[in-house]
């Protein structure tokens, strides 16, 4: 009937992010309740070292814009903290809302931020490729950094200026000499918990490290994120906003916190 016809079936790869991995016991994102987190004195500071010359390109993949790095060398790595091995930076991206009252994937005692940065790393000591690591226990380490609105973030502006070139889904632009360290807060305190990717394939291979302190960025910079499109050139314009997954049950997990 008419209703059935009008309901265009979405291809499987565009299934809503809200799907729950069948039988998932460690899905992300979550609300972090600071009173229930466990202070772990054995958690050392993270050791983060990025080489700006590893920065390659920006890619609008229809979920977010990914700033991709050359992971063929060992120059952009994170180790320490909860990590047993060193993990190589593969890409970073953001999640944000259509309005300032939503956007981050994780929340702190239900406090939501207008955006959240994810730096995605893979365990290069245990696996040969990112693709292999995605499907493996201890395969990935994602550093999450909250963004709050305030002063313009000078380091971010170079990235913001490049976004119009990747307005449409499946567009890429060369992007070099960018050091993501400028987006790591000066306070290295964090929470950490075992979780998953928040976008397909939502595999439970992620050690999450969520920085306690947010970084600040400006309204105009957030507007530039919101001017990107989910849709490819020539199709109906759909602004890339609200690209965050709904929160998942904590189940049998403990969130650990540093006392640096
Ligand atoms: C077999 O699945 C894949 C293999 C290689 C690369 C990809 C692409 N994918 C990997 C992980 C990831 C993870 C992403 O977000 S997140 N919040 O870190 O889970 C993401 O957000 C836009 C994009 C991607 C890109 C998928
Ligand atoms: Zn993400």
C-alpha cells in the first residue's frame, strides 16, 4: 500500500546507529558517574606523542569528518595509562549536535557537551593492520576529549578552514602538518573503561580514555562542523548534525579514574 511504498528501506550499511549489537555486553557510549568510578593509583599518565607530518587528509565518510594519519611509521603513538602496548594514531573525528544542548557521546553525571573529539589508535604491537585490530580484543584505544563553547580554539582553526572542501559525503581533501596535541587538555586526568566503537561495526575492541577536562572552541567553529553534509553532492542537502549514538547500559563494567 502507499505507506509501504513510501517507506524507503535504508540499505543495511545506513542502518540507524541506534542498533544494539546482538548480545553486546560492553557497548559505548555511556554516562560516567564520577561517584561510582574507582580511583586507581596504578593508572599512570598517558604518554601521547604525535608527529604533524603524519597527517594526510580529511575525509567526509557520511558519519563525521575523519582526519587521517599515516600509520606506517611509529611516530604518532599513545601508551601508558591503562594501555599495555603502544597504539598508533589512525584518525580523529568529532561528534556534535544541531543545538548546543547535545552533541557529545559520553556524558559526565548526565552533563552533556556540545561536541566530543575522538582520537582513534590501534594496537600496533599485537596486530598488523587497523582493520585487524578493529575486530580484536585490546585492538583499539580511543581518547575522548569534550569540547565546550567559549574562546575560539586557535589550533582548530586550520582544520575548520579546510572543512568547506569536504562538505559532501565521500569527499576528501589533502591536509598536512596538523598536530592533534593542540587538542589535548593540559590536565591529563582521565576516566577509562572497556567499550566499543560507537559507529558500525560497533565492535567491542576499544579501551576508552576520556579526558576529565574539556577544551574550549568558538561558536563559529561549531557552526562550521554543522555546515557539513551527511549527503553526497547532487542529493538532498542534510546537514551533518546529531551524529552521536544513544547511550548504552554500563552492565558489568567499572569506570576507573586517575588521581594525578
Ligand atoms: C571493517 O570496518 C572498518 C574497517 C576499517 C575502517 C572502518 C572505518 N571506521 C573505523 C572506525 C571508526 C570509528 C568511528 O567512530 S568511533 N566513535 O570512534 O567509534 C568513526 O566515527 C565517524 C568512524 C570510523 C571509521 C571500518
Ligand atoms: Zn567517535
